[in-house]
């Protein structure tokens, strides 16, 4: 008996229009159930809903239906595709909830439903996907908490849940994701403190938890994250001092702590962060003088320091004040803050609501892009497609 030849339906970027179950690629897969291993129809003009009949394609290992105009909900029958290793249905108009049945896809390594209109909670059943290395659900309308079961993702390298409506605290179980390199949880409604257990994530390169409602202090244990290159914790309600232990993060290139309620002085240990290009701790309640050790930061492009209650001193020679420096009150004198060290900023000074174009991730630009994607077909926006491809290329390097 002759061996079965795998059938791969690859129709990427061919402007195929119409409902997915009416396309020749889908029909071919349906008629060759035992051998159809890949259904790839990214960047077309597919409309309509995802047919429940997809559940009979039990030989599928790849399902890529991204950047189309698909609507409706994710059929629970997708949970029968036990051989699936990659499922990408991002950049569509999908609604409804994420089926708990997807927890049966135990071979899955990558799951991407980002930039849709999905609602509801993150099913705890997803915790069974122990081979998962990448999960991206950003740009949806997901609510509820982050389930502690996600702590079972011991192979997880990238987790992107930003720009949703997630609430509750950060589960301490996330500290078990020892392979994690990127944690993007920003622009949600997360509360509570930063778990000390996150200090176990020694492979973590990017920690983006800004624009939430986090409280409490910065754990000194975060100094153990020696692989970290970017730490973004701005626009929360963090209190206490900036731990001097952060000075051990010698690979750090960007440190954003602005718009919190931090107090105390700027640690002199920050002078060991010689790879820093951006340092931002403006709009807090810091006091004291800027440490002279900041002069060691020769790669610094921007330093944001204004609108603290009692911070004073000159920017050390060799460190370039950012465009944000122009917002500092003239009464502070000197190059930027002056050497007379007033006890507080003038009462008439009001910090700007917007900062320089270097504001992390250019939040407004990203948010506008996501909103535009949700309101207009991607085929009518060639520029968006180009940006999305570039971003996908960058993501593949992690």
C-alpha cells in the first residue's frame, strides 16, 4: 500500500475572498482528511465565521488564518485537533469567548488570537498546554483575572496579554515560568503588588507591566533578574523607595518608573547601569540630589527627572537631558535641576500630560493602530500590513 502524501494548503497573501468553507483550499482539506496537515490562508479576504467542520481535520499541525475579516466565535470543535502545534487566527474580528476545549490541544506550542474582539475570561484549562512557548492574546476585551494555572507553562518564552481589561492580581505562580523571556501585561486593570516570585525568572529580558493599578513597593529581589534589558513599570501606584539592588541589572537599557508614588533618593548604584539609554523616574515624590555616579551612564540618550517634590542637582556631565528637560521649572536653575537644591518644585509648575516622543512604546501610536485595525479592514490599510509584518519579524527573534 502506497504511503499517504501530506497535503498542505498554503494560500498566503493571495487576496482570496469569500467564506472560508467555500474556498478550494478548505474543500481540498475536507476531502483529504487523513493527509491535510497544514491550512495556511493568512492575509487574504476571508469573511464569515469559522466552520465547526474544522474539527474533523484531525491531521492538522498548522492552522494559520490571520489577517482576514473573519467574524463570529471560535468553535469549540477546534479542541479536537490534537496534533495541532500552531494556531494563529490573529488580526480578525472574532467575538465571543475562548473555548475551554482548547485545553485539549496538548501538542500546541504557539497560540495567537491577538487583535480581535474576544471577551470573557482566560480559561484555566489552558494550563494543560505544557508545551506552549508563545501565547499572544493582546488587543482583545478579555476580563477577569489571570488564572494561576498559567504557571504550568514551564516552556513558555513569550506571554502577551496587554491591552485587555484583565483585573485582579499577578499570580505568584508566574514565577514558575523559568523559560520566560518576555512578559507583556501592560494596559490592563491589574491590582495588588509585584510578586517576589517573579525574581526567579532569570531568563526574563522584557518586563512590561506599566499602565495598571499596581500598588506596594518594588521588591528588592527584582535585582536577581540579571538578563533583564527593559523594565517598564510606569503609570501604576507603586510606593516606597527605588531599591538599590536594581543596580545589579547591568544589561538594562530602558528603565521606566515614572508616574508612580515613589519616595526617597535616587540610588547611587544606578551608576553601574552603563547600558542604559533611557532612565525615567519623573512624576514621583523623590528627594535628595542626583548621584554623581550617573555620569558613568555614557550611553544615556534620555533622562526624565522632573516633577518630583524635592529632587535637585545638576545632570552629570556627559549625560544628555531629554526633550522632557524643557518642561522642568526655570526656578530650579542650572543645566536642568540646578545646584541650589530647593526643597520642592514651584507650586505653579504643572507636569505635562504628554511627554517626549520617546515615551515607552509610543503608547498612543500603538493604541491608535489597534483601534484602527478593529474598525477598518486591513486590506484597506497597506501601511498597517507593512507595520504588522515588521513587528512579526521582530517577534520571531525572541
